[in-house]
């Protein structure tokens, strides 16, 4: 029997997902995440699995000509291989003028029926599928971890350098000129995910916040959950900045930016601990069946490390009864501290612990 197409699977309710939110121009913001006054593009119920389309901004940006058909045509792709929603957005009158705006295309917000302001919510990433077979990594003038060196100063101010990445099966290939320089696994994740903040108007898409946003956490892919506190009734879920893969740090400026179709589910956390609820006022918490992750968000990378560590100490003390000094020693022995990203003005650091060491329950079972 032939495999069902995506539209056929949605119609059949495959994976219990019957709702599909497209990335047409009326459903997205470009350079902003939605605010509390942004009208929702639709609604879902608590516990319902739903699909959302995302669009990568790479190939659409003003410094790339804002003409994806021409841009990707130079890379060898036919017009029909360029996503129609990306073409429509680039041709629209939607403003995208970094740094006044961010670069990200954001789908949402989506209203979640029954959610009340103050609820602790678990956003499950159920599935992520590629919408095309290519993506880009970019580096721009004055950006990234080595702004004095890349792009080459000889290219001048405003330079942007991109490298093509192609997807075949589950393998990504990084191209540079006519050479294929590296192969790596397809590891899709959302760079940008969250709930609307209390602020009425849309917010710049670059800086991550306690309500989520541009976290650039490389493992926010299938099987992971992001915990966020709802700031408004209905929550207002939004997603964007789709990645085919990302390394810790995102040192060039972007990772493998490529459009994804994402299946999500939102649940209300059952009886979250006082520590968990309090820490969500600082940053989201990420979790899988095996891993528990705290985030540190700060303009100073050292302060971000301190924030991620302090949050994990408080979380372990609050949920296991472990004395704080013991928790710090445990983290020194077994914690995994890494830089999430260094490119979003507000830096990100994540600290991971293996829950099997501590008999912590998986998400959705507390």
C-alpha cells in the first residue's frame, strides 16, 4: 500500500492530529513574536495534537534579494521546488527590516481552549517533518561568534555568506562551492517556540524570554517538552525558526535553516512543584523522558551559566529534597552544561541532568 500523503493523514486524523495551521501570509508574523493583542489564527483543545507549518527566512531576506525563486534558482532548484508560502510572503508588503525587526517567520498565535493565565503548560513536540529537501547556514557582517573574522572583511559591510545543505533520506550534506564538506544526521528542532507574553503588542523575535521565543535549544525536537507559564488566557502558542540541525552555540549566526511541519500538543501540567512554577518566571524548562534541562538567559554569558546552574540547584532541591550543596556537587559530577546560542543578544546556556540518576518522573505523569 502506498504511503499516505500529509493531507490524507490529516484528513484521516493520523496521529490524532486533525487540525493543520498553514504558514500563509495571514497566519505569520515576520520579525516579531505575537503579543497579547495579536488575533489568534485558530484554536485547539488541551491535549489535542495539531500540525503547524513553519517557514525559514533564509532565501527570503532583503539582503538576499527577497526573491526566493531567483535565489534558490541560482543554487540549482526549480521554481516548483520553492515553497509557495515562502514565495507569497516574500512578495507581500509585510515589513522585514533587521535590526528594527528580527529575521524570523513566526506562525501563530494559536489559542488553546481552557487555558487560563498562570497555568503551567507542557508543549509537546510530537513530530517534525521537512517541507523541502534543502536548507541554508548563514553568516552576516558583525554577527556570530567571530564577527571580526567572518564574513571576510574584504567582502565589505553588509556582507552575507550562505552555505547550502541538502537533505537525502536522513542525511544532511554541507556544500561549499563545488565540494561536499560534511555529512551529518537530520535532527530537526524548533529554534523558536513559546507562548505570548503579557505585552499587548508584538515583540522583536530575536531575544528569548521567560515566555519562550528564540531559545535555539538544539534538542527541541520529537519527544521533547517545553514547559512555559501562560501569561494570558488561551496561552497563544507560536513557532518558527525551523532547523534541520543545530550545533550547541549556533556560532555562525544560524544553524541549518529549513522549513518544517510540526505536530504539537499542549497539556496543563498536573500539580507542578513550587520550585518548577517559580523558575518558569525566569526561563522555560525543557524535558524528555530521560533529560531535565534548565535555561539561563542573559546578555552576559557568564551570568547565563550562573542562571542555568542556580535554577537546576533550586529545581533538584525542590523536587528531590536534595540539599542545595549536594545538588551543586551532583551537577559538577554529572551535569551537562553547554552554550545553547551566542548570537541573539541575550545569550543562552542550558544545563542537563539525566533523570534516571534521580528517579524523576517523565513529563505528563507528575
